[in-house]
């Protein structure tokens, strides 16, 4: 099963399936597009996704219950909205009254944004195609649940998690130099990478992170198991071929 918000396949999904056995339970943090979580849940693992962004929680809750009706609304509205109107929607889509309407606009804006965020990015209406709408229409998933965490800090209570594994899709590493006081959209969050590393050190739990390749990641986690993944999803020992980095605290492959 493919996530309806997926743009590109994660290079690390295949290796993650080797690291995390079938039948395992996984808690995912910094959850957004489900690119990795949906395939894991669809292949015999139970995934509980955590987010402290209500817009993300609401969208996923809605499509899990009514993907077909929302896909029909997406098709209808996408055909009528201009790109200029979509830019206005980036500012006010949360003001619509029903979860169905907000989820419809969330999906349209996410798919049409070059940043793949509903609240941010340059709009290209042609990015949303009949095929992507069909993928949304067909979306069904078992072994997956999403939880809305009300804490401002999305990783505040990691020690209370009872799942077998923690998973975090860390994405692109940034040094957080200009993040203090920065305004972010209702479907966006800022990851403090050093704070995350410190929080993981305090828990007795198996955890896995996935980053895009960045030199600072190798330094920050130099004492942990680091698996480099190339553009074809295979393990590599060549940093020049590395595209994604899997870091874990329990096994070296």
C-alpha cells in the first residue's frame, strides 16, 4: 500500500523491514506523509503514528474513514480552483467548517505544492493528477493508528511509549541556527536534532532514525549503528553513493 501523500519512495524502506521484524509494534514520531509508515503497516507490522499538529491528525483520521468521498471532493474542487485561489487557500484552508472540507483542501494543497506542505510552497496545479486522486480513492489500511499528542514538544514522553520500536523520519538535517521564533505552518514542525539525540539517550527502547545524507549526521551519531543506503535502496559503504542514512541503537547489518 502506498501513502496518498507519498511523492518519492524512501530508499530505506526495504532495509527497515529487515531491521524491524513482522509482528512488531512501532511508534512513529514527527509523522507527516506516511511514506515509510504505510508500507510498514501494510506488511505485517503495527504502526502508531504520533503528531502534535492537529491538521495532520485530522487529515489522516478523515482519509482512514472516508477516502472515497474525499477523493470525489478533491476531483471536483481541483477542477475549479485556480492557482491564485490555491495561494489564498494556503492562508485560510483551516477556516473551513468541516473536517471533510479541510482534509480536501489539505490534500489538494499538499500535492500541488513544490514543498509538499498544505500551508507552504509554490503552487503547480498540474502536480495533482487523476492517478494520484485514484490512489487516494483506493486508500485503505489496517494495523495503523494516529494519535494527537497535545504536548508542544512532540518527543516529550518517549519513555512512556510501549511499542517494540521507535521510528523517526528525520529527513533533511539542519543546524537550527535560525529556527528560534520562526513561524511555521499548521502542518509543519521544526526538528531540533541535538535535542532529539539527547532524548533518545535517556530511554531504554529500540529506535531507528532515517536521515537524508548529511555530514553532521555521521558526527552526531558516530557511536551508533549507521547504515548507508544508496539510490537503489541497497546498503553501501561508499559515502559518495549514499542517499539516506539509517541510524539505530540495536543492530549493525
